[in-house]
């Protein structure tokens, strides 16, 4: 799956196809508002709340991208951990682009990232002193993100959008697993590690 | 008429008390872990992030965390966060406050109770 989405274009193509099926009515009717109204038919298309949910998800992706950037610039990450962080950051950029594109297709306005200063404060970057600190921040973020995507799926108006979220959640889960391994921590024994 | 009203009130109170007694009692220690894993990507106790800061949320009027840009729906919601309102919101936010940006659902009642117990503990 990771290999399949190793190129940003590939991810965009895949998620774009799913999203397009969700907003096809609105696009074909040349009236983005139709994409919202189409949510009246469960499982077929998007509803008004989808834009808000996707924008929350986009906010998460903005935060992850900046957190990995701060980590990469910190001089605390050593190879191959640095390479891993940049790989994950690239995949978060893919998620960002797919989400922003879908929000636009739904007739919404994609949220913009906050300032570096805002992220430094809200993520308590001042407390980070070691590579392990960065890995733990990333690990916590990826776990929360995977659970967040799973948690919003029942609220989405269309199955195609839920599938997009499932694909992103799988990426986040893979990130969490590799970060957990990099920290030398064991995986949980119970089933249903996420959600 | 008065007798009927008093009887209805007594029945309502009995039902409410039974419902509260049957509701799962939350464990704040479990809630802390669940909060980190499920809420922590958007929320922190002391910082506004994708979602508002949560310290003090229990007992607070909805849409009033300082410095957070709420949706019009949440700003206009006439809700005070307590066990009942948080439980209902976490179960399906957009059903309770149509127009809220939060779509995340915590579907398991026991998990919701744990998270609410944690938020209550952190709001004291």
C-alpha cells in the first residue's frame, strides 16, 4: 500500500477518483452547491458537514507537515530516522493535497496552515530536547490522526469519502507502527489497535 | 391537576435517577489514555489547536474557550458541558449541534464515560 502511494501523483489520482465519484453530481451540474444537497441520499454523495470534517482533517495534516519540518530542522534527527520523518512528511503532503482538492470540489474553502509560531506553542516544541522526544510527538500525532480518521467516517455523507479517510487512516497507522518500532516499544497485544 | 403534575415530576425524577445510576461510571486514568489516543490529534488541555483547549471544559458554556475560533453553530449553542451533554455530543456531535465542525464520534459508552471523567478531573 505504501509503495502504491509512494508518488504524490498516485495518491492524488486514487483519492481524486474516489472523491470525484462523491461529488460527481455537483460537478456535472456545474453547481458545487449540489454536492452539498446530494448528501440527502445516504451513501451516495457528500453532505454539508463533509466539508467541515475534511477541513478538520486538513488542519491535522497541516500540523503534521509542520511538526515533521520542525523536527527535520532541529538537528536532533539522525539518519535513517531523518529519512523516515521526511518520507512521512511527504505522505502527509499527499494527504493535504488530496483533502484540499476534495474540499474545493465540494465547493468549500480549504483551511490554511497556522504560523510556525502557533505550532511551536501549541505543540510545546520548547520541551523537545532529543530525537526520542520528536519520535514520541510524531508517534502520538500519528495515533491520534489514525483514530480521528476512523472516528469521523460514520459522520461522512458518502461512502467514497469514507474510503478516502480509510486510506489516509491506513497511512497514519503505518507511520505509527514504524515510529513505535523506532522507539523500541512493543505493539499492543489486544486486537483493534486503532479506533 | 397539581397532583398530576407532582406525580409526573416524581416519575421523571425517578427515571432520570435510574438512568444516571445505570450510566457507566468513568475512570479518569483510563480516560487520560483514551483522550491522548482519540482526542489528542486535535485537542490539548492547555492549547487551542485544530480544536479548542479542554482544561475547564467541564462546567463551561459551549463555544467559549478563550482565543478559539468556533463555528457559528457552536458559538450559538446553548449548552453547558456536563456528563449528559458531553456524552450526547461525543456520541454524535453533528446530530447534537448541527453545523459544528467536529465529526469525530466516540461510539463506545464506556469509553465516553472514561473520557468525560478525565475532562471533569482536569477541569477542577
